[in-house]
C-alpha cells in the first residue's frame, strides 16, 4: 500500500455542495463518501456525487488555458500557458478600463458560499457588476418571500422536514431534483408520520412516494392557492394567535380571495373542488407543523411572483414560522454571539458606480438580475459593459435562446469562461481558463446559515492532474496584473483563510476534525412571542409597502395561462436524479445511466398524432427543430410535453454527449427578455412547441 490519507471537503458535482470525506492513495482519489459527521447526511452521497471519481479521471475536460483561434464559437483554439492567457485577458481588461472604466467589467457565477471572492475581485477592479444565476432559478420565489417576510428565501429560511406533520410540494420534485440532506430529512419526517402532498403537471418519482398527488394544469397553481386560502379563511382553519400577532392585511386578503371559490379553481386547474377543500382541511389539521415548499417551478411563468406569494401566505396562515416541523429562520454567526468571517473586500473602496441594473425595472427587492446584464451589454445603458467573466456558470446553456444570447455577447470585447468542463459558454468565449476540480483545490471559507450556523471549508484532496489552477489564484493573479495587488495580498489559500478567520476565534486547524466548525452548541430558535420580520413594519406584510412604493399591487387578479393551439404543447423541463443541469451528460458513469433525454407526451395526445411509445418525433418552435424519442404516458397533463434539461451539447470534444438528445433552451426562442414583471425571473415555461411523428 502507498501513502493514504483522508480529507474532509465539499462535493462539487452540483451546487448543493454536500460535505464529503475523500480517501486518497499516492495522490489519487480512491473513495468519496458523504461526511459521516454531518447530521442528515451520515455518509450518503447521490449518484452524481459518486460519479466524482469518473469526472476527476476523465480526459475530456479542459486541460490547459485556451485562447480562441478563429471566429467566436468556431471551436478553433490554441493552447496557451497561464502567463499568456492571463496577459491576454489583462491586456483586454486594461483597454476596456481605459475606455469605459472598471465598471465595464462584469462577472456572473452560480452564487453560494464563496461569492465573497468574486464580489471582492470585481471591487478590486472598480466594478459592482456582480450577477448570479438566480433569475433563472428561484428569483421570483425569493422576491415573493422578501415582499412578505423581508427574508431572502434561500439564505434566511430553512425547513424542518424531519419534524413536519404535513409537507406540501408544488413541482418540488425532491426525490429526483435532489439535495441529499433534504431527501433524508423528508424520509425521516415521513417515517415519523408526516403526510406528503405533491402537486405537479406530471407524475414524478416524488409523486409516486406521496400520500396525495394532484395533477395540475400547467401555470395554474395560483388559482389552486387562491381557493385554498379562501377555504382556510372561510372555515377559520388558520392559526388565529399567530395571525393576529404577526400578520397585517388579513382583511384585504379575505376580500381579495372571496371570488375564488374551489369550484372556480376546478375549472382552471382541473383539480376537483372537493379535493381542494379536503386538502385545505387536511393540512390545516397538522398546523403549525405544515410546510409549503416554494420549489422553483412556480417561479417560471409570467405571474409566478404572485403565485409564490400565495404559497408563502399559506405558510404564514398555518403559523409555521420558527417552530418545530415548520419554517425556520436561518441563523448566522452573529445570532450565535460570534463574529462573521472578514470579507476579502472589507478594505477595498466601494466602486464609484452602482451595478448596471440598479436603474432598471423589476427590482422592488434587489438588483443583480443576469437578464439585465444582457440588456446592459446589448444597449450600453445605463453604461457600457465590455468584458464578462462567466465563472462556474454557463449562461448559454441555462438562459433561453442561445442564438439570441450569442448576438448580445458578440458585443463584448472580452468573454472569459472559468470552468472545469467545456461549457456551451466556454465554447463561445475568447479564453477558457480551466479551474482545478473540487477535488484538486481549496476554496475560501464559507458560512452555512441554519439552526446551527457553521463555517465550512472545501479542502484540496489531490494535486491537479492537468495545467489548472484554483479560482482564488486566478483572481489574485488578474488583480495583481491590473495593478491593484495591494487589495489581494495573498500568496496562499492559508493567507486567505487566516485573514477571513481573523476576528472569529476559529483557527484553520479547527476544521481538521470534521471539515466544518459549528458556531452554536444547540439549535437556536427565536422567542415565538417576539418574532421580528425584516419588513418595514416588522410584521408579515400581506399588503406590502415596498411593493406599493415600486408601483406594484399586493394582490393581483388571476389571469388564466394561455392554452396551446392545436398540435402544440407547453414545453416543460426539469431534472433527472442522475444529471446536473448541462454539465454532467458527458460523465462516463452518468452518461451510461442516462445517455439522452426523451419527450414525455400524454397518451391521448400521442394517439391523436399517431405517435407510439419509443417513436421518434420532431419537435419544433419558431424555426428550430430537432428529433427525439417519445415517452408516451398517461402521467403528464395533455397541454404539456416535458424533457429533462441539459442535453443536446454542441461541443465535439465531449464525445459521449455531443449532439445526444435535445436542448430545451434552443426551443425557448424569444424568451431571453420575457420575465415576470415584478420578480424579474425568467419565464421559461411560456414556451410552446409543435410535435409531429418524424
Ligand atoms: N431551459 C432551462 N433552463 C434552465 C434550467 C432548466 O431546467 N431548463 N434550469 C435553471 C436552473 S434551476 C438553474 S439553477 C440554472 C443553472 O445554470 P448554471 O448555474 O449555469 O448550471 P451549472 O450546471 O450548475 O453550472 C454551470 C457551469 O459551472 C461549471 N462548474 C461546475 N463545477 C465547477 C467548478 O468547480 N469550478 C468551475 N470553475 N466551474 C464549475 C459547470 O461545468 C458548468 O459549465 O439553469 C437554469 N436554466
Ligand atoms: N439531480 C439533480 N438535482 C438537482 C439539480 C440537478 O441539476 N440535478 N439542480 C438543483 C437546482 S439548481 C434546482 S433549482 C432544483 C430544482 O428542483 P425542482 O424545482 O424540484 O425540480 P425540476 O426538476 O426543475 O422541476 C420540477 C417539476 O416542476 C413541474 N412543473 C412544471 N410546470 C409546473 C406547474 O405549472 N405547476 C407545478 N405544480 N409543477 C410544474 C415539472 O413537471 C417538474 O416535474 O433541483 C436541484 N437539484
Ligand atoms: S446532491 Fe449529490 S452531486 Fe450534489 S453536492 Fe450532494 S452528493 Fe454532490
Ligand atoms: Mo436552480
């Protein structure tokens, strides 16, 4: 046996970033498992996490810096040294900064626990133009949450599924679109007797495990919720003490929902009125241990903001906040009486100009909409953006309409992709910088908020196999070459860690035992008699002052979603348990499990088109067409078809996934600027396709 060691780190096969333990022998990874010390994880990993080994030892990933050697997107590259690639990049950045100022440099990443590095990097270059993926994910849900509670839905709220009495999920396909801890907590809760209600346009694995599955007409969850709220109010099924103390605007709500009867909702949703009433009675009997999980799919229609608001209103009516089995306000270091990490940007002066979307619409509760970054690149308003870093982010694969995007991105003087794979954006970029993989690098320390907040660390397990570098080193080097080295004085990741930990009383060694450092001895719960919400009034605002100031109503009348024309269907998408977005399809192991996607189509509709299960069909929309196998099933709503996202890669260097299956984004023509007018989230599901036998 050679030299073995064991390191605690963080999985990087999806953005959940589960805590892991990695065993190595002679500098090679031998074994990866979930961190046995992590409650709720206890050693488990998902299939994608286990495929980390296949990813690490795959040669079909960028192995050295590459500079474009032909037209953008031509796939012609020349190999470069790091010195050449970084000189090329900083040469362009200097030109851009001289002409338009540092503000013309933008960066987007996936967001998460390490964004202090990217926002500080931009700050050092004099730019506030940091954007993340959220408009394409949970933005509307988050905005809805803020409008009611003042909390960020993801960072400031957690769900105590393990102790819940009734869990209601809207298209939240927890058993396939998964997060390992959450799955384990839900299974624990169900073992202890929690009921699971699942509402989706198709029967997923989660539907098969649910006590109650309701198939809903696409885009009508708002109608369902209005009728549920009406029933809860009329039958006085809510928590009166909680509502009287913490909720303002209940009379206005009652008046607003009055016309939305269960019988009316049946016409819209296809869910029988009886079912709606019995669901309302059923979950109310479990209050306050009821969780309505917002999911993300509600967030992808043009009126998702208001639909998501009704879902949070249901949570509030059940009085489930800050109680066992309910919605928990996530705690940070200061709630545990501890000091937070020191920001890498703490000593860097604020950029002169505000972020480029600050002046734009759709921002009652915040900025950083990546869609508005595209607008700014396209129009030069409010000022020009000429250089763009896509770091751990692949907009061409994840925003609608790749061709429309390329037209916008063509206006840049510099597009850089920093990735561990060849991404669709990388393929169109001027420079690809290969980051060392999650097993080959350390990251800055992150903060995990929750009932028991902690500091978390991703720590290098093995040396890089190719000529790649960790992000902290890439960004530090660019800042130095741009003449701002004083703001990034770090020579090693330990320098960064020590700086971050300076005032916290925590030392680097403290991470060795378990991989993270807990900041509270016991779970912290606020006093239920003295809850404070982060709204202007400190209450849960059904009638929101902030919304009114931004010129939006607190309650919006229901408008039915468009019905597809004959022979046409609404295109829905979602995940498979064995793939991550568009990044894993070429993984040897995961590719074997699922090499391509199929088109789910309702059996009666298929029959009318003469399509049988397994037939090849042609799908088309606005001039784009492609062929795919049909999965004919009764388990999808007749108005919709569905495909798993992430297939149909254009990159020949990824030989296993090249042109396998279809890409949903290519059908989403014209939707790049179609957003929910209040939340700002991208309305991907306002997409219709025609289907015919091929
Ligand atoms: N049509 C359609 N559009 C969608 C979706 C859909 O289902 N259908 N899903 C939406 C949702 S919910 C989301 S969250 C977004 C996701 O969109 P993205 O955030 O763009 O997707 P990811 O696959 O998480 O990651 C993007 C890139 O990060 C790279 N990457 C992974 N690990 C690392 C690393 O360690 N270092 C570096 N430097 N790079 C890394 C991957 O190779 C990939 O190219 O897409 C959204 N867009
Ligand atoms: N395996 C795996 N897990 C993941 C990810 C991954 O890439 N792979 N990505 C992570 C990310 S970033 C996210 S955002 C989450 C996404 O997690 P989810 O939002 O739970 O999952 P999706 O699979 O995107 O879509 C869920 C469902 O929404 C349904 N749906 C579509 N329209 C409607 C509607 O009008 N009403 C209702 N009620 N349902 C509708 C679709 O049929 C689909 O089954 O998953 C996370 N987990
Ligand atoms: S959910 Fe799976 S792929 Fe994602 S971080 Fe956890 S183990 Fe890794
Ligand atoms: Mo997402």
